[in-house]
């Protein structure tokens, strides 16, 4: 029996339901291994499951999730119609569903077509299971981190003044793909000097030229799993008030990141990790320049729970993988962010990414 589906069946689903419906594609993939779309999973309390899909995926279903029972809809029948017919055929009277993912239109259709069925709202059941990564997931994430780091080192060693932010992004993606990634985990941020002060900047046709700093936030996707890293590099050999201001701010961001990483461990409150970094920057007089949360979990999606921020309520648990990414941003001038991927362990944490991040290590060499 599929262990992930079994975990869902044994989770906090109301005990008297006949089944739970999973419609979110990412959650279906996590539970079954199926990478297609337009397919819903029905799980019974005893762990038995059926995937509702269509004929386009016959071969893919057999390859990706052998042994999983399926019901295939014919051409012309929608997934809603198939689900309605399945509920009737199986005589299910009480069905739980993912309230975070079911459309209002679908719910109206079900209540109209299945007036005798009782519907039970659930929220975050599969997402909670996804927070703790198993050994297979961690192996893939480690590979995604490794590919991202190798691509970064390759691309930054070949920078030229004529390269644009967009070109660096394209070269970075191509290099990650050449190393085995299926693509980028998200749209990379490549920001020359003042553009680095925009936390969600999109690369444009801006040349490196004689810029003093360059912020790159990137990650690869491998077998569906993400990585997420940031480095801010600077041009060496400049003795000026502006260069000193950058160097001082960089060291404070690094100190804040290290303080937060040292705080991470099994059972630690997420807000306490954020406070470690935020307090460090506040002590340095840079609290107002830190304009976002400290980090987030990731896996099949680039942003997953838990989050670490000033209003976080959750706790870290062994097996979670999170980013730690403090940053400071000065509009029209520069931004600095340093981000690593961290595995929470029973005795603290393991930093999965090992790219050098000291100020003297992060240089623009043209």
C-alpha cells in the first residue's frame, strides 16, 4: 500500500467520512507520483484509493503509479461528471474535500447533482504531510541544490560587462538544464545595483557595465522538487564611502543569517528564528531595510509552509527544509540578500548549500 496515501488516511480526516477527495495537482503528485493534470484522487479511510483521470494518460499512469486503481473518463465527459458518477456508483454518503482547492462552481454542481451526499470541509491535510521530507525527497532536493550551485559558479565565472541581466538569467537556466534540471524552480531574479533593491525584480536588458553589485536569486527544479538560493556579489578594489557602506551592510546581513541558522532546530518556533535575524539587523540600525519574512519551506512548490516571519505561529520539525534569506534594500542604490537551504534535524540543522558567502568570496570578476 502507498505509504503517503496511508498517512493521509491515518491523519485527522473526520472519522465518519466515506472518502476524501484530493483535487490539487501538486498534492495528487505527492500522494501518487502521477505528474499529469486533470486527475482527482479519492482516498478511503482504510487507505484504499482510486485516481480519476482520462485516456490521454493510460500509459503514463501505468508507468508512474503502477498498481493504483484508476477510473478513466471517456472523451466528452468532464472530470466533474466523472466524479459525480463515481460517487453514485460507490454509494458514498459523506465525502471530505480540500476546501482550499475546490472551486465554488464545482461545489455548487455537486450539491445540486448529489443532494443526499454530506460534504465535509478540510484544509491543509496533504500540505501538512508534505512539510516533512522523506529520504527520497531529500535526495532530490540535494541534487537540485548541487545543480544550482554548479550553474551559478559557471555563469558568474564568465561574466562580462556587456552581458545583461536577462542574458545572465537565460545562461543560468541553460546551464542548470545542461546539468540535469528540468528547468527553473521560479523566475530568477538578476538585479544590477539599484535593481537588486527590488526584492521581486524581473531581469531586463540592463548591462552589467561597471556596476558595483549584482544580486542573483535562483533555483533549479529536479524531478519536480525545487531549490532556492541567493548571492549578492560586488566589484572588488573600490575604496569609497559607497563601497564601505555596501561592505558594512553585507556583513550585517551575513551576521543576521548566521544568527538565524544557529537558532534552527526541531521544535523551535518559526517566529524565534525570524527574531534572531531581525534583531541582529535592528541592532545594526538596519531593521527598517529588512522588508520581508526570513524564509519559507519548499519542495514540490517553491513556497510551502511553514513560513518564518514576524507573525509566524508554527514550529520547525525535523525533516523540514527551509530557506534562510535575510536582506536589506536601499531604493535607488543597492540590495543585499543572502539565502541558503537548510534541513531541520533532530539535533539542530544541516546547511544543504555550501556556496561561499563571505564578502571577499563574492566578487564580480570581469
